[in-house]
C-alpha cells in the first residue's frame, strides 16, 4: 500500500478536543478530566450528561434545573408519535432512531440556528425526546399502548417505565445508569467523527446526529452489542462455548465484542461493565451468559491476545434486563447523543471544513467518443 495513504485514518490526529481522553497505555478514559470509573461509582447518568454538555459537573441547583429542562422536553409531538406508530413493525430500531431524530429536525423551531445557545437547546431536546420516541416504537411494534413519559422519574427510570410500564429494582436501574455513563462518550470514534464531519460544512445538529446514528449502526461500531447477543444465542450454553470459540478462531472469523482500534491491551470500560453484568446475572438468577462470557474471553486472550470491548458485557446485560436484542444499539444512541452533541458544539466553536484528499487509481485520462464511434 502507498505509504502516504492512511487507510481508515489509522494513527492520524485530526483535531483537538476537551470532551474526553482515551489513554490506551494506562487503560484509562476520562470525560472532561474525570475518570469514567469514578463517574460510574459517584454520579448519576444525568450528572455525567450535564458534565459532557457543560464541561463541569453540576452543583445541586444546576442539576435541579437540568432535570427540570429534561422533564419539560420529554414529550414528543402527536405528529412524531403517529409517524412512529405507523413505521413498519419489522423496521430495525436503529433505522427508526435515525428517522425520529431527522423528523425532530423538521419540527424544531431552531433547526437552522447554529448559535451556541440554540445548539444547546436543541441538544437537550434531542436528548430528552429520543427515548420517548424509541420507547413508543418498542411498544407499538408489540401491539401495545404507548406510554407517555412520567414527571419526576430519572432518565433511566423513565425509559423502563415507557418501555415496560413498570420499574425494576434500584440495582437494575443503577446498572443501566452505569452502562449509559460508559456509552456516553469516546473521543473521535466513527460516529462522532461522522457528526463532526457533517458539522464541518456548517450543517445543523439534527443532520449531524442523524448521520452519526447511521454510522453507529454498523457491527464494527455500536452494532456490536447486538451482534454479541446473536453470538451468545448461537453458543446456547456454557458447555458449548469452548468448542464454539475455538472453531470460530480456527476458521479465522471475526468475533464480535472483541478488539478495538485504540485499545490493544483491553478496553478501559470493560472492568466496570463486567462487574455490573455479573451483578445483573445474579439478580436475575441467570448466570448462563456470564459463564459463556468468561469462557469466550479467556480463549480470545489466550489464543489471540485480543481483549473484549465494552459491547461484549453490555449486550447480554441489556438482554437480562428484558430489552429486545435489536434495541441494544438504540440504547447506546440515547446515551451517546450527549457525546455527539458536545463534539458538534466543539466543532462549531473552532470549525475547519473536514475534507481529506484521495489518491486516484482509476482509468487514465480518456477522450469521450461520439456514440456512433464507440
Ligand atoms: N475477532 C478476531 N480477530 C480480530 C478481532 C476480532 N474481534 N479484532 C481484531 N482481530 C484481528 C484481526 O483479524 C487482525 O488480525 P491480522 O493482523 O492477523 O489480520 C488484527 O486483530 C488487527 O485487527 P484490525 O481489524 O486490523 O484492527 P482495527 O483497529 O482495524 O479494527 C475493530 C478494530 C473494532 C473493527 C475490530 O477489532 C473488530 O472488527 N472487532 C469486532 C467488532 C466489534 O466488537 N466492534 C466494536 C468496537 S468497540
């Protein structure tokens, strides 16, 4: 390959950011300077969302105001609810997520206003409304009545309420909160870079997030948490795991939920998510998936020195919580909206059109012949 071409932008630093820092050498990840593990143990998802969007952790009064704003913006329009209700039942929820954010762009009074204040208002509206629209689809495709958001519930509680009409115990809510914190932000990953690229033409936040959702859908990125569950279902039981994984590696298959472009010695988010996966397995009295997880993980490390990424423990955790497999990546969306929005605002604040070069390798210069001469 030509030395000048950095396929996949491998190793290229394209800009500065103050949103997060991925430090593969010391297996660490910080949001605005705070270690993500620390945030998971000491903060709610709302506090972390506020941090990502506003650069600082909230004090009591800021948090109260932020929660009030989220509560006030949770309802979706009748128009959007009807659109969601009439979407094909077999549509992939990621395609639904992409479409609902796009529709919100049609309805938002600030769509063409890219000022910092308007972008923050729109970010909060997208963050507050997307769970409502996705929960509506979760219910509608099961032929169930749509449940509107309820005042006074946390982000996670409200999502469970709107999907299931009931609330799990506090430990499950806490594990869900932790998964959202871990999914909220991760520097210049594919979908964030997509959002920044769209923004760099001075397009709007709804367009950038719509594009980012399309990018997150792929199995090499966010779609991996869904792919992991399909793999778990193929393995079926812990007793089959060893044979299955050795067979997959013998056939040189890509094993979903493993490997990472930046982390080569392990994903900084995995130990925390693994802990909550174990907790949820215990709470649900179903340790089958955790046992499969451990066997597959050990073989991958032993044979290939390839470590699990955050999608491996998260997929089966969402399954144990009762979510449909194709809803795992949309849950990732609900959280990553915070990171994307922060990057979109950062890109706007110091914009430079993102426009790389390519090396042409097609036909040499040719002359067009008239039709009757060809
Ligand atoms: N299963 C099996 N082998 C894997 C692997 C996996 N999940 N991930 C990487 N490898 C192997 C590759 O085959 C390659 O081997 P080779 O050098 O013998 O060809 C080597 O490790 C380097 O991988 P590469 O694909 O070049 O790394 P990358 O940085 O381009 O890709 C991913 C990173 C994430 C795309 C890749 O690890 C992957 O496809 N993982 C599965 C999907 C996934 O879980 N995505 C979520 C990411 S958070």
